[in-house]
């Protein structure tokens, strides 16, 4: 029985291994590559999660009204009163963070 086996730059010592642990020796370059790959994969997963959970930059009137819990008519009144919006074609779009900041400032008055 061999006491060492070499696989892809790793030296595994089974005499120090049990069901939960294994001693592995890696060359520095292999360790760097393993760490870089692991970090890149974790960052890609985190970025994908952010993209999935990210709120759209601009919402239409229907979506913004639903988010605020008001009617589209009330949102129209708020827009006339100065609620920040952007006209895109024939419709108005709303940035949720800007609308919330405006409403908080309006309530503070």
C-alpha cells in the first residue's frame, strides 16, 4: 500500500486521513489557482444573486403606484406636486429611491 499518492500536484497522505479529514499538500501555484477559481466562482454567484434581486432602475406608473400602495390617480397627483419622474415617450417612469426620498422630505415639511 502506498503511503502517498500524487494527483494534479496534490500529495494526499491517507495515514492522516479519517472519515472527516484529509491532509493534502499543494504546490503554491496550485493553491493560488484553487483560491482564484473559488473566489471567481463565489463572486460570479454573488453578482448573479444581486442581478436577480435587484429592483429595476425605473418603474412605470402602475408598478410605482403598487409599490407605494396608492392608486395611479394619486401617483399622478404626486407627480404634479413635484414627485420626481422621467418622461419616456408618452409615459412617466419613476426611480423608487428618488420617489421615497421625495416623499420623506415632503412629510418632514
